[in-house]
C-alpha cells in the first residue's frame, strides 16, 4: 500500500513537477489524466524477466506468461484495486484517484483526492494511497496526505466519503498508507510519515511519536456519514520504523507487515481471536539486495504465497518465507492487486506505468470469509 517515500529518492520527481512543494512557488494545476484510448493502443507487450530462485515458481508463473503495460504517463502510482470493470488507482503527486477501463483508457475519478488546503501542500505526495474494498464492495482508502482513513459509500465521487478514523489518543495520524479488512469487519492499516510534507519523523506536522500499525475494530459497521470512531482505534505495532504494506494469510492466521527502511524486511504476526497480534517473526529480509525498490504493497494468493513490491520488482515469497523468485520490472514497483473473473491476473503499479501478468494461482479475495 506504499508510495515511493524516502526509500524512493525524491529526485525521482522532475524538479518542475516539485514546484508545488516549494513555498512561494507558483505551480500549475495537477496534470490531467492521459486521454482515453482504445485497449489495442493501450496494451504494449513488455519483455518478461523472471529471476527464478526456486522450482516452485514454475507452478505460479506460466511458461508462456506475458507481461503487458496497459497504461503509462504518470509520476507515481499506488493503491490498485479492481472495482466493477475498472482498475482504480492513486496517482499520488497529482492528488488524484484515477481508473483504467479496458477499451476506454484512463480517466480521473476524483481530484483532489487527498490534501484539500488552499495553500501549496509543501511535499511531494499530496494525494491518497492504498485502497481496498469491504465485503459490501465499498471503496476504502488510506488518506495519506489527508491523514485519515475514509470510505466511499458509492462510486459517485461527488458523494462525501465517511471518515472512519483520523487520530489516535487525541493526536492526528501520520499518513495512513495501506490497509486490509479482516473477515470480522475490522480494518487494519499502516501509518508511516511518508504523506507528510517532509516525509520524516521530525516533520512539524507529525504529532505521534510512533509509526504504527492500527486496527479499527468495527469498521464495517461504521454508519455512513458518522463522525470518526477514534475512541476505539487500537495501536497493535509500534516498533517498526516504516511500516508499509499489509496483508492476511489465507485463513487469517497471520498478518504480514513489511517495513521499507532502514531495513527492508517482512514481518509475520499471529492473529489472536480478538484481533490483536502476537509472536512477531522476521519473515524475510531483503536489506542486502541492492536492486532498486523496497518493501511496499503486497497481496496473497489462495496457496499462501505473498506477492510484494520489493528490490527489483515483484517478490514472490512462499508461506514459509522463502524467496521463490522476482518478476523483474523496468520501473520501481509500488503495489499489486489480483483481478479478473478467476483472480489470476496480477496488476502491478510501478512508478509511471501499470502492468499486468496472468498467473496460474488465484489471488485471495480482498476480504476473506470466516
């Protein structure tokens, strides 16, 4: 769930595009979405390079698999989720949520999506970040620069969203990054500082000392339009410097949380019946991998394999924490999601573009059943 953050050098953005982050600089309006084009013009084959580390990867990636780029022309894309017949995703620097529809191309669904102040934001990531769906199909969003977690009651962008939480013990959240529902209706999310103007722990706007992982116990039952339910927000993890991507194992026995920096690690926690966590375990460590990229958004397939943004592209880890292989990508990867009628199409959002690849194993539903 998730932006390039500090682990993506800020020089990634062209200096002209960062004008809005400099006080007093007159910036132009956020760029419009690319013009809609036909599916035939959108989809471009890309050479597939798989760094195979274990024979088990052959059961996941078909021998005739193809990598395709379906859209491009962005600065930093995040938070992909398939809704209806379209892929919704965040284009963070332009403060927008966009959607790509096969045969129609890309359009802006909501802008501004995050920061709505009148003054320039002062940082590179003014938009929203990770997105998911609840069991009712409602789009739920990590507000990032807006510093909250919100839910859209319909796909009418003009309808005001419901803010589920925006503070913990009277202090504003940092910048919610990625999120996942549990089958009991609770919602878990990560809260590093990457959506703050300086993206650091000493940012003047940062009120919380921790960069935590939180649980909203009854998020599914939060009434539409009701005020934030901050009183029941639970801090579950407080010792990760930069918690980022988050996902449940099949059956929700474990919760995976990755950490972007300074160590590039994936952690596994046992989920207790009451939704709290126990038995933290280092699941995988890629700190020594020098390839571009770091731990970010991730999803899980029905066999328990984890697909995560990481050094070099999309890392595929076994349920035991073994690196099976990496889908090596031409750009730094932010996040992934499964789509298609059989959930075997993996969409990959990577810096300026969106890619897809068909796999042999289906992804877990965004919300598992009890």
